[in-house]
């Protein structure tokens, strides 16, 4: 019989760590009137909220509960718009405030 390595046991144990209390989790309405919002977040030290629209290929800028601009539109890249495909996520570089770098995860139609 094969016995799991200690590292595997530690990894499996860490996968099941849950918040200790319900007050650790909260929800907040960011904006309404969105079509298929999939992710919302903000870079450090930025008051704006960025919302990823899965099927339109847009990242929208929200301030004070209102959509104020389109940050980027990647529809020209052939973003798939069905099922579990489309614009799926966004991440800001840790130094976004100085270098302006961000990353998008999306699926293409081809």
C-alpha cells in the first residue's frame, strides 16, 4: 500500500481551511445594470472598482455605484461569448499605481 508523503498531507489539509466566523465574509452591491459581471476588484490605493463583463469583453470602471467608463474593450480580439467562456478574470500588477500593468484571462472564439 502506498502511503502519502508528508507534503501531500499538508497540501490536502491546507485546501480545507475555512473562515473561522461568518463575519469574515461580506457582500456589497457595486453597481446595477450590468449584463454578465464575473469579477470586481480594485488595485491598491485606487478608489475605483473595475468590473469584468464576461460576454461583452469589457472591463468597466465603477465609482460611487455608477458605471463611469470602459477601462478596456477587448471584443476585437475575438472574445468567446457563450457558456463558461469569455472574459474570465483580471489581476493588477502589485506596482500598478506606478507601472499601469494588468493582466486579463479570456477565451477566444478560435
